[in-house]
C-alpha cells in the first residue's frame, strides 16, 4: 500500500516539475517580450490578464461579457487571400512547349520538312495542352485533400 502511495507521489512530483518547467519558459518569454517592448497588456500570462503599473506587471480583474467568448483573445489580422497568379496557365505552357518540340521533331523526322513541322507542331501542342490540364487537375485534387491548418480557417 505504501509503495502505491509513493508511486503516486513520484508521479505528481514529475507532473509538478513539468508544469514548473513550462511556466519558467513562459515567464522567460514574457520577460523578453516586456524588455523588447513587444508585450501588450492583457496578452501576457497564462489565464490571467495583466496590466502595467509603474513598470511592474500585476494581475487585474478581467471583465467578461457574453460576446467575449466568441472573440479571439489577441488581436488578429486576416490572412491574405491567395490571388491568382498572373501569367500563362499550365495548359497553355504545355501547348507551347509541346508545339515547339513537336515541330522540331516533325521537321527532323519527315522528308517534307515544312509539312512535318506543321503536323508535329499541331500534335505536340495538343498533347502538351492535354498534359497541362492533367497537371492542373492533380494540383486541384492535392489542394482539396490537404487540410488547411491556418488560424483563418477556424474563423469562418
């Protein structure tokens, strides 16, 4: 029975040590933020609000209204919405590259150089555009399957 109590005491002591280590890390970060002047009143401390009084941070009473529960506790800025990139789309790039490679291959392989270049260019452009569409669809599927872990997704 005594061994069971000693084991429980050791477990509680280790939990206390872990908590103290976490708290000392938080305190050191807060002191650095205060020293740098980047700390804002109300954002330092674990569950308590603080205020600066004569160069000393002291706890203060927190006023809570019914709407505070739905607001973030820190000032947040909205995440920028991804804007569509300017330039050529993937199918257009594929068509250009495929057309150039097809025209060069057609001119080299064919006995009638101009006719071979034209046919090779058309076939290459079609194949390049089709490849570009496939690549775009893969990117869309990958983007849709990747979860959005940004904070902005939780504000919706």
